C-alpha cells in the first residue's frame, strides 16, 4: 500500500507511518480543496487496487489545514477528530 500511495503523491508531499494502521501525509503546496481531492483520490485508488494477499482494502482519511496559531498538538488533534469521524460514519471515506 505504501508504494501505491507514494506513486500518487508529488515531490513536496511527505508520507509516513503514524501508528499501527495509521499513516500521515503532509502536503505543502495544496489548498484545502486540493488536499481533500488528494485524500479522495488516494481512498479510491486503495479501494480499487487488487492487493494480492489482503484482497480488498479500504481506507478512511481525516483532512485538515493549518492555522497560524496551530501547534503540532492542535493540528494532529484536529485531523485525528476528522479521521475518527470518518471511521464512526461508516469508514472508507474522507472527512475534513
């Protein structure tokens, strides 16, 4: 999955593991709408990819944008809330 995701990102995007089954993507040259569109593109790409061992895989995404007053903690809390909203509302979706 990591190779699939990395192939859909651009040079200025950073992708890494954030926990057991969670990953983080930092985008630096995208506005809010572009970030949401990227997450949706990734979600659809993962859902339709034929993984040989796992079969069908789905993903949920939380998306947020930075504010000048943000700390790492406030930013990550906000995106975490969006992610858990996506999971709570049925999974395999993007929430901002």
